[in-house]
């Protein structure tokens, strides 16, 4: 078969999912089982993937789906604990003290607090925490999911304390030949990773600075009283300040300290600067902006997560007590991720695995105590005692949280199963590359010397399919490195474009959208979310590609491996 035909076959399930979700507005509950079946049939008939491998991929998806649902459930549970304890009302009133302007709240909660959670935990956790928190503060569920997806961009490359670089790029690229080449130059593999980190941080800093502005622009245009772009433009100076407050320390950290801390330190510095500036009214418009009245919200905006701001029988909770669970969550996440501390090795040492599923080379593994869900549950227990909750309140929170994720399980299972068939399709009898690699090879073959423009899109493709920057880097780092060498381009810059593109792809990853929608009870409207998040994704990929084109072809940057 020609590579053109293989490309079309590999791309067809993605095209089908996009047409069903976005074009015909069919829910993911219907779309994902269909696309899973279509992907499996293509893998079987055209890639020579056995049915045993397809079934093994399905079993593997149970492990991954459990991990996702565990995080989502625990995030909703924490929010419901705060709801029934009176903590949500205190947080809401606290934001009125910083600024009642909803645009400012988005920059602080989504852009900065969400980026901190991404830096600490990664793997979709920011949307799972930020989206229900926004609903609790009075934002529409649709807006909460869109904004929660948008924050999964700039901070993602260095999420989970640098995992996409330290695990993704290293695991996808390191091999004995490259190690010996680096050794000949007097370098080690960490030197290569630090160079990629510096390039990626600089690119993100340039492109990502405008992301908080795009967040408030979309909020004003689609969810404001006047549906006005102008009302978003009014806060451009403050949004730009909020962007720079994060990206400047983020880029400096990437250059000086490596991949573990850019998102963490950038967001902490940004939070302190932006909250202080907002309290003083620095660069803020004179007129406070508010959303459309909730009574006028269309049904499409509403989820099943309901937060009453008059908690029944809840004692008043002080502001510090209300926020303490989130502070504790952030501290515990960082402590559990730092390799210098003993907690990480202990938590990852307890795992449930299934090696050689059904006699194949496919394996599944879960480290439940290392997942953010376990840390969230610990924080829930602390909240129960700290806020003086009773059993009845805790029971209501558990019941509401459990009911919300039940409907998400089957949707996620089929979405993840489709992903695993894609990734495992390389285990075939015809000696063909896996379906994502075939698509990437086709793009490289067709575009030639303008490849830097398309390198971020390859990364985004991997993240769109897998829902993970780390997995995209694992899949495509060696491929991107090989293309760069064949075209005599800077390998470290092409790898950086891969890492940045993979971060941007998280904004449209289907099972991330499903997971975020589940946290606010918005399942069935995934297509509406994707129709909005595709625009910031295109912006991110286009400008990243143009930067790569300018540097690699225009200026002609090189590296020690060129």
C-alpha cells in the first residue's frame, strides 16, 4: 500500500470523530464507540493488528480510564466538601475582595492557579480542579470547561515537575548511538534535555503570553451580556501584565534551572504579582465586567453540577480555612513529585500491573497512590476535620460526586481504547509503523524544507490522540530528531517545537475534553467545547511553527549535533 493510502486510513477515524462531534454535534457517548470500532477495523484489516492485540488494548484502556476517573472523582469530591462546609461561599466572597471583575478572576484562577496545578500534577488535573471551582464561583459550566482546556497549554511542557521532558523526550529519544555521540562531544543526555528545555521555554514565553488575553476575550465574546469583543479588549493591558508575570520567570527558570520548575515558579511569581496588582486596581478598567445573568443562560451552557451559595446549615468558614485545602493540595503535589524527596519513590513503588496482556507485548500499569486522586482524597479528609463537617454533609458530597462520574466512565473507556489501538498498531504482522508514526512520516515527506512550520502540529497530533504531552513526546521525539537530521536542521529546536506543539494539542484532546466535562456534568456537549478551543490551538501551533521557521530556516540556528 502507498503511504498516501496509509495516511488516509490512519487519519480517517480522527476525521470521523471531528465531523461527528463538531460538524453534527453528536455527543461523545455515541461518537467514541463508533470511532473505536472503525479504528479497530482499520488496524485489523490494513495494519494486520490481530484481534488479540485489539482486545489487549481494550484491557489496557481500563487501567488508564480508572486513573482518569479517580482523579476526576476526587477533584469533584473536594469541591463538594467545600460546597457543603461553606468553603465555597468564603472563596467567592474572597474574590470579591480582590476584584469582582470576572475577567480578573479568570486570569488569577485559570491562568495562574491552573498553571501551578499543571506544574505540580499535570495529566489533566488543572481542568479537573479549575472547571468545578469556576462553576462554584458562578461561571457557566460551558465557559468553565473551555477555560479549563485553554490553561492546558503553556504550562504543560513542564507539567508534573517536568515529566513531558524528563520522561517523554528522554524515553522517546535516548538510545546508545545518541549517548555515544554526546559522550564524544563531552556532554551527557541531561545537557541535551536542558537545551531543549531552554528552547521550549523561550517559545512558550513568546506565544503563551497572550493566552490570558484570549481567555478573557472568549469569555466576553461568548458569555458576556453584550457578547462583545470590545469588552475583552478593554482589559488587554492587565491581561498582558498577567501573561508576562508568568512567562518571564517561567522562561528564566527554563534557562537556569531545567525542566522541573518553570511552570511551578512562573505561576507562583505570577500569582503574587497579579493578586497584588488587582487589589490596587493596577491597569484595570474603571468599569467592572459581569457575565450574562444566570437566568438568561441557554441550556447548552449548563451542567448538572449545582453549587448553592447559601449552604444549608453550614457554619461560616474563614477565608484562610476555605483556601487551605487548595494550598495543602499544591504543597502535597509538589512534595510527591520532587525526586529529591523520598515520597515519590515510595508512592510509585506501590503499583498494579498486567504485563503481557493476553500474551501480547502490551502492558498496563497503575500507581494509584501516586495519582493526584489519592492526594486529593487526603485533602478531603483534612477538610472534613478542619471545617468541622458532619457525616451527613460528607455523605451528600460522596453521593453527588459518585453520580457525576458514572456517565463519564463508558465514554472515556471507548475514547481511551481508540487511543491505545492507535498507539499499539505498531505491533502488527505487516511490519508497518504505528498509525500516528505513518501520519507523521507522510507530513514530513510532503512538506520538505518548511518542516519547522509543521513540527508543532506533529506534536499536537500525538497529544490530540493520546491526551498527553508526555505520550506525544514518547511517540514522536525520535521521529522528529530523525527528520531534523535528514533535513540538516537543528535537532534541539525541532525537539522543542515538538514539545510545545504537544502542549498545545492538549486543548483539543478528546478524552481530556470528556474528563473536564465530567467534572461539571456537561457530557454530551464535547463538540461545542472543541469548536471554541480549536481557535486558541490554531493560534498556538501557527505562531510556534512560524517561530521555528524563522529560527531554523531564516536565521539558520544550529546546535552541537547539527
